[in-house]
């Protein structure tokens, strides 16, 4: 137990660094979308801010007055780091393979961190397991959804891309378990590892959830097979 207590005391600063790294990373990702859409500097800044901060702001608004004002407008570092991400995306394309690999690794860690943050904050405000997992997912993927809608795109989390919401679900679920065990900080660490491993494998293996056409095809084939068996009998 002394080891767990020591970890609980020492890890918050690490999580703070990962959190700000996530703001920077998502600012860069928002800027990359702005570059793809040929937006001007204002577009870069707005998409960077939305990608980096919108998920947490939606979470805090849904939690209500008890959670206080959104952290994104009370912590001066968040907005500044998001704008730095926009500036980085404006100056460099970052399309090389090393950059893509680095973004995948960082993205997985941040996804786990933000899913855990959303789940813990929801539980700390007296809500149950289901709201905690829901707001954990929203914290992790909400910014990207707002960004895509603002840029006139279908949110990428809706399908046709590597798994993203699913790792967020797994990370938030693990955090909830550790929160009930009395070790939320350890749970956040595990969530980061889950997000990193799950997201990395999803990109490497190109895992995707089946889309509507694939489900329909499977169902139709099963029905035809069942009908054939009935006729043979």
C-alpha cells in the first residue's frame, strides 16, 4: 500500500504534462485539418482551439454548476498551448513517417489521459458509472467531432477510420474500476497505457468497426443460409 500511496502522490505532475501535451497535439491536428481545407490563420486558430479544448468544455458544461467553469477558460496555459499547436501546423506539414508515428503514439497517450480525466471528474461530482464512461469518451473524442463539423466534414469518429472511440471506452472503463478501488491516480496511469496500446494496435492492424453495408451483407448471407437449410430438410 505504501508503494501505491507514493505513486498517487508523484504521478499528478506527470499527468499534467501529458494533459498539456494533449492540448498541443490536438492543436496541431486541428491545424492540419485547417491546412487540408486551405483555411487562413483565423481558421487555423479556431480549429486548433476546438480540437484541443471543446471535449473538456462540453464535459464541464454537462456536469453543471457543481463542476465549476470549464477548465479551458480558467487555466491560462490551455488556450496558449492550443494556439502554439496552430502555429506549428501552419509552419510545418509534418507528413513524414516519423512524424506520423510520433503523432500516433502521443495521440494514444492523450486519448487515455483525457478519457480518464473525464471519468474521474464525473465520478467526483457524484454521478454513476454510465455517465462517467460517457463523459470520459466525450472528453477524449468531442473536440475532434466539433472540429470536423466546423470544417464541413463528417466526424471521423463515426466510421471509416481506425478505432478511436473504442479505446476511449476501454480507458474510461478501467479508470472507473480503479476509482471504486480507491486509486484514481493509478487508474489514470493504466488508462494512459490502455489508450496507447489500443490506439497503436488499431493503427498498426488497421482495425475498424464494421460499417452498415458489412452488417447488412452478413445478415443477408445468414438469412439465405438458414433458408437453404430449411429447404433441404
